[in-house]
C-alpha cells in the first residue's frame, strides 16, 4: 500500500483564515468535560506562517492539517468541497480517508471512469 496523494494536486473552495484571522474551536465531544475545563480553540490566519492551515497540509505527510471555515461565518460553509487530482488514471481498489469529528454529515464521492 502506498500514498497516491503524494504527487497529487489538492484544491478546496474554502479554507479557514483566507479572508483574515478567524477563530475556530476543536470538537472534542468524545472527551468528558468537567466544570473549568477549557475548550480547545485557535486562530486561522492565512497571512501567518504559524496560524495558516491550507489544503496542502492535508496531504503533505506532516501533523499539520487543513482547517475549514467555521459555519458561524455563514451558511455557505455548510458545504465545502475538496478535490484531489491524482494526475493520471489509476485503478484504486480501496481508499482510506482520515477526518476529524465533524458536526455535520460527511460525504465522499468519486467522479470519473
């Protein structure tokens, strides 16, 4: 098994922080919270090396991640599209996609022959 995404081109229609600094909070609903526990939040800012989360991070093999805009910024972010172009026709028998917890349904579709 090998990573087909290594030489792929990946794009998205929206990324957290593209329009300026934007706050986000990680969903950690699976962790029981006690009074006084802090919610895990951060800032996305495309102009900051430390606070940017571009789509390239999703396939670069590091622990960095792509961050979608928050739904609090508008209904247009209820649907975010990610496109992965493998640059050639391949026969893929199976795929593995890692995603963090999401407050909405997660869909995956494959287009092509």
